[in-house]
C-alpha cells in the first residue's frame, strides 16, 4: 500500500482549481466578460445549456473552501487569476476590487499554512481581447505581458510559486481549431497563429516573473497523453507520431529551445516556413524551474485518410473494452507512468510536478454522504505509478489532485464531477466525498 511518507517529507501535496470554473460573480465587482462568459451564453455550446455563473460561488465562499483544503490535509492550493477581473478590458484600467480579492485569497491560504500556486492563464481570456482576434492576434502578446507584470508586482512579495499557462494545447486546439471550447473558432488559419502567440507568451511570461520576483519558482503546465498506435502497421505508427507532435511535443519543445517539432510532420514544417517561427526560437525559449504535467488518459489512434490534416481517428476505451471513467477516459496508470517518463527524458526538464490528475464519476449524494470507491481506486493506481517514477530517480516534487470540488467543467457544464468535495449547485452546500476523507487519511500515512 502506497503511503504519503513514501514520497518524502518535502513532497508537495495539493489540489488544483481554476477561476472560471469556480468563482462565479462573472459580471460583478468590476469584472469584465471573458470568452467563457460569452461562449456559455450561446445555445448548444454547453451540455444541458449550463451557465458559468454562479459556478461554485467561490468568490463569496473562498474562506470556507480554503478551510476545506486545510481540513483535508493538503499543503498546496492551486488557483488561477481571472485576467478580466484584474483588467476588465484586457489592458488599460486596473480593477482594484479584483486586485483586492486575490490579495484576500492569498492571505487566507497563508494564514492556514497553505502554499498558493498561482496560474496566470487558465483559459478565460478577456472578451475585449478576443474581439481583436484573441490568441490569433499579434497584439495579444503585449497585452499578456502587461497582465503578467501587474500580477508579479502586486502579488510577488507573497506568492513565489507561479504557473504561466494552463494546457496550451488544450485551449489552442479546442478553442481555435475544433471550436468546441471558447471562443469557438475553427481551422488551421486560427490554430497556427494561436499556437505561435501562445508559445511566445509561455516564455515571455516566465521571463517577466524571473525579472520581477525575487526567488520565484516558475513553471508552466502541459496536458499530456501517451499516444499508442492501434496496430503495428506503418500507417498507424506514423499516425501516432503525428498526434504525439501535436498533443505532447508542440509546446514543451519550443520552451526547451528546440523549436516546433517539424521533422516528424510536414504540416508543422509548412507552419514553420509560413510563419517564420525559426526566427523566434530564442524568444520562445525559457528555462522553467519546473514543468507541470496533467494526465487524464492515453490515446489509441489509427490512420484515417478521411480526417483532414491529422488523418487520425481515436479508438475509444469503451470499444476496446478497457476500464474508463464517466467521461469515457481510459484508466491506465501504466500509461501515466510512460508519458511522464517521455517528458522526463528531455535533458533540460529538471523538475516535474503533476499539476492535475483525477477522474469524473456519476456521484450521488445520499444521506449526506457520497460514496465514490472508483475514484479512490483510481488515485491508488496513479499514486502507485507516481511512486515508481520517483523511486526510479525522476525528480517529481509534487502532485495536485483535480479538483477540490465539483465545478463548471467547460463544455461538460456541471455534468462532470471531478471533485473530492461534492457541490450542490442549487444550494452551494459542500459535502466531502469518501475520496476526500480517503485523501485526509492518506496524507497522514
């Protein structure tokens, strides 16, 4: 049985959250609209037409929620700063109420002996900037850099642990290529400029934090999935390589000074030529103190000539009769082990934190209790794989469960429950799930 003490005294255990998914008060206290406020207002974009506001009403309830983090025994609380709460128009005038809210939240963490890890961009771009083209627009980088500077100067004395971006492949692909997340744009003509400006923001954000904050510990996070060819045919193996370029390599390699992974996919080579990305290689490079990895599932892919550009098709866990969560995501701790090893193999990756990992199930509140044995088993499996990695000498320094409480899960609305704490979205009553109590005991072990 894996114990918390097996990871060593200095190992950091935490829970992760994101502003747009929990805060609520989308139009109050001086906050400007974000792309997710706009996107959720459109019919048919979110499951069951769920709306972003009031989410978990964390803005009003953060003191009781930080008390829950403390009660469960976690030492790290990861949250994000809503850009449009600080700068309602994305740039220019600063909203002092927004500034004050995050000061209060940080102080609450510190009072309870909880270390804040602050994410600067967790997908909620100010709508005013999206109106100019958002991440596809060249002007986004100056606006982002100004936002980073404000946060660094305002909170840098109290907060030393920073995450520049959350899952850049997630928001560029889902929001600017497939259109299923905000802002709902599609096609390579949107995706590639968004990728380029994001890769620049990732490095430049890190450089600003380094310059402005004394003794800062600076990271950024990447979604990652082991990509497995469905068969050992040449076409499936090459398909897996293409998907790996996109899902795992696209943003980590530029920050390591390697540029975009063009050698394994001619489409990326054309992107490099068209946008002259080789000229920006130095600007995209930054030596992060840690990288955050966020893993939820492996991906089994096969060649499909009818799918444009990527020519890949996912073979779902269900059809392969593999164990899966309520989201249909395969449960595979060996694959988690493999993908962390893949990232650890880069020579310049010196420190890895697991900044998100967790599972959604169809949780039911019965007699003030939520029994979720599948989630407990999930964590046991993945923590076992994590310990194996650590014992093999990979420098993994922390793990953050996704997530503290059930929240607004993007296009899934409130239907996907990932929390260690159950939230009744009508009453905002919090109930610790069995998995939350399991963590409480685990962290004492």
